């Protein structure tokens, strides 16, 4: 009877306070077994999944956060809402348009060819690590070419072999809020996740080279921002947003003040016969930042914007920043349904009907404009 009463009290306490927190020892023990801790919906308690379970989620297009490595940090840090930030309503078009005219499709083509030549950019594969080093070295070559000793680029290590990459352009106001633009650089083939051919030309080779080109163009123009700027290339997005979560969580813990974050995840395709647009995600974003982005696209792009349907839980790296309490945005290649059907396969190449470098060019230009107008 006493045991029953104690059990009842314990169950009552759990129902009032939520599930019992997962301990460090449990995380370590289950991780050693190859299990991963994932969340599948907003407010849902995390659950343990095998690697095969993870692949099944991806195949069924079920979005999730793999929180194995950030669970404890998130539990110890209170949830915060992004602080209200006033974004520009007028632009430096006279100064910026000549810079935008130097954005090069040929540079992006050359860079993407180097990345898609790898068998894949899977986060546990040696080719995934090779891709990280290649991106870091390419960014470093731009720094050297344009003599920018104040600019840095480095690998951001994780528990797996693939690294994320962070490039920083300092602001004259070193204490100013940071403007960040990101893309994920990994790729996956769902028919053979660990070793299958995954060129990832669009997902997310396009976003990756958009960022490289935006970085090059700004350095070439001798861009000296007032507030700091960062370019991020994330590892392991395809398996639960591991890279971006690690960095966003670390920035939150360190008290970094972020003015805005924008993700470029796929920018090279729109369904033949449909209207060419930049599709703005409607959820896990900051509404004020989206309003700014609409005006930015109207000012600087030859194509218009359209609101997309809900991107959904944990659909790309912007969700990691939103979850950490930072203002985020995500312009996508097409309204959902008109986007690339070839992702996560060996056929995600630039040769598919519907792939357009002219389309991707507009996203690179908006990347330059996003950084320039927010940080100048």
C-alpha cells in the first residue's frame, strides 16, 4: 500500500513537472550504443532512435532535431524569444548595385563542380571531412587574394569527422550585433546513406557556393562593415541539424548578440512552367526580418518573392537559430511542390531539367545585399 502511494505521488509529480530529465550518464551510455536523442515536434519530449530509425525519418520526410549533443546545454539555458530588432527600411542602392554586378555565375559553377566531384559529403565520411577542408581553404584563398588580414576562417569541430566552417569579417564596432548567413555543406543518398553517391548539387551545394561567392564579392569590394559579419557552412544538417544546433547553442550560451540570421538551403531549381520566385518560409522565422527580406528582394532581385507554406518543424538550419532565440529567415528556391524532387539521391546534379544558374545567382546577390545592408 505504501509503495502504491509512493508510486502514485511520483507519477503525479512527473505529470505536473514534465518528463524526468535525461541524465549525462544515460546520454553517454546510449550514445556509446549508437543511439541518438531526437525531438519530433514542438514541445515534445525527446526519444531515442537508432541510426536506421534516423534514416527512416529522413526517407519519410519527417523533420527532427538530433539533440544528443545539445540536450544538456538547452536544459540548463532558459528559452528566450528573439528580441525585437528594427531593420532598415531604406537601402544603400547607389553603393551596392555596382558590387552586386560582380557576382559571378562562373565562379559558383567552378566551385560546385569541385564539391560534386566527391562521392558524397556525408558527415561521417572522409569525403565529408574533405569537403569541409576544401570550403575552408577556398574561403582562405579569397582572404589572401584580397589582402584581408583582418578576416578569418576556421573549422568548427564536432564529435564526428566533418567540421562546420565559420568565416568572420570584423566590424568597426566590435561590440555590435552579428549578422550571420548560413548554408549546410553536407549531402546524403537515402538509398545508401553512409556510402552512396550524393553529389548534392542543389541540396545544398547551391547554398554553399552562394555563400562562397558572396564572401568573395564583399572582400573584393573592400567591404568594411560597421558591425560584425559571419559566414557559416554547417556540417550534418541532413541528420538532424547537428552543426547549426551546436553553433547556435554555443552562441546563446556565450551571450552573443545576433542581429539577423539567414539560411540559404537550395537555390538552383524551380519547376519548369512555374513562376520563378524566392519563396519565404512562414514559420520558425522572425516576422520583422521577413518584412525586411521582402523589401530587399524587391530592391535588388530581378525575381519577386512569394510566401511559402509552412516549412515545418526542424526543416533547415534557420530552425536551430530560431530555437536558440535568434531572429532568423529562410528564402527558398521555390514554393513547396515546385522545388527540386531529386534531392537525397545520385541524380541531384546541375543537369536536371529545371536547374538554373541564373536563378541561383539571384540568391547569391540577395546574400550580398543581406550582409551589406544589415552591417554597413
